[in-house]
C-alpha cells in the first residue's frame, strides 16, 4: 500500500520490516489482544499496551496504558503522554517500531472530531479503560493562604507539587491534573483486573505523599502542620485527548473520576484522611487480610441519587499496615533544598 505523505510506523522484526498504516481515524491502539488496531503477538507486550493519538494540530501522542513491560521512546521509558516525531524509535515491551512521519500539506486524516461552543475542534475520547484514580488535596489551604507570606507559600506548594510528581512517577503513574491545591493521578490496569502489586503501589504512593508532606512542614516556618486528604476510586473511564487542536489535553473522564473527587471531599465528614470506593476496597481486601485498617460507611455523595459504600481510614493505621506488608518499602522521602533561599524552620 502506497502511504504517500501519511504517517506510519514501521515494525522492525527479526524477519524483516512490516509497515503499519496510520491512515484510518485518529486513534490507534497497540497490544497483544485481538481488539487492537495493531496486534503484535509478543509475550512482552500487554493485551492493551499503548495508544497512538493524532491531534488536529498535526501531532502524534503516545500514551502507555499501564503496560507490564513498559513503552520506550529512543530508549527512555515513558509514563506520561509524549509527542513522537519522525525518526523516533518506539519500543513496546521488546518489539521496536521506527516511526516515520513525513509532513503533509494535504489533509490525509479522517479526523474524528466535534466542535465546541467557541468554534474550536476537540478530539473525541476514544478508549474505555480500567483504572484507579487518586485525588489528593491539601487540607486547610484557604487558612494557610491567609496566614502565610505569598513568596513562602509559593515555594512550599511548588516543592510539594514537584515532590508529589516524582513520588507518583516512581510508583508507576503520573499526575494527570494539578488543580489549585489538589492533584489527580491515574493508574491504568492491564485487562479487566487489578493485580496485588498494582494496588500496593497506589497505597505506597499515597503513604509516600503523606510522609513527604509531613517532612515539608518541618522545612518551613508555617503556622500549622501541612496535612492532606485523599480519595481513591477504581473503575472504567474514557481516556484520550479532550483538548483543542493546539492544546491537547490527555485525561480521563467519567463517573469513576468524578467519584474519586467526591470520595476525597467526604473524608472531612467522616473524620478521616483517606476514603476509597467499594471496587478499590474489593481489590485491596486480599492484601489487607485480617488487618482492620478501614471502616465501612454508607454515605450520600454529592451528585449521586443512592447511598454509596465507602471505606475510610487515617494515615496512621494505613502506614502501620504498609510497614508490615512491605518492610523494605518504608517511606524514605528526601526533600530538595529550597530553590529561592527562603528562611526555613529553625531546628
């Protein structure tokens, strides 16, 4: 098939090169399963491994879907959506693609887009995926803004967000959104189940975030100790590009995401620091065993017609359980020195 000026990846295999066409639609999935546009029968590749997404700005984004053996661009593992360009080498598991993307002056793609109220074009979300969503919020932030110097507050929050991003990447995810004094992180699950290790990584990340927040309080002369609250929910959501042509925004949307925000909000009413949904607890329960870390509540979440089953706890019992379950994984978060030279809390 003559590709003309259409972008395409070339699969580099032991028996030669096989050309795979990116000409039908604007989103292509790669994986071992037969439900993908590009099916690669390699045991190192996950059933649903990654997405290649074309935007109306002419860019191609590569999104790893929480694969077991990772996605690499030019030898570097990628955990967040990245742009791939002509000549890049993309590796799924142990299989390499050479990405060939000649620039076209003609519209060669049948774009799947819809208009917005302001006339811009937004790509439709494309893939329904099982995921866990974590929402973490800084407690009493409004009071903190009133009682803290602006320069100091800016440095504290910049440090917190920077460290939070590093922690979450270490635990196999990325920060999908920074929203005021909160963040949202996603963990994609391969197939239709969640492994024990995946679930453990999520809660180890949360424990790391709490430990980092405590340490941050000791670094700066703040009016009170920094505290966080969190909501975690597991379920299906749609993922893809929800942004406009020149500002792609890869994110997750749906009830699973909305509920994670509601779970974080309900922690205050439950006098708790962590609240998780029923599905998350179901996947976590085999790890908990006989440890009674969470309490069960029936609550009314904002925007929901029927009561929801929620499991809530505080960081102290959660940390105690994680220490027993993962003695070698005890949180050892080291904070960088302040960048702007502001006065730290005296020892």
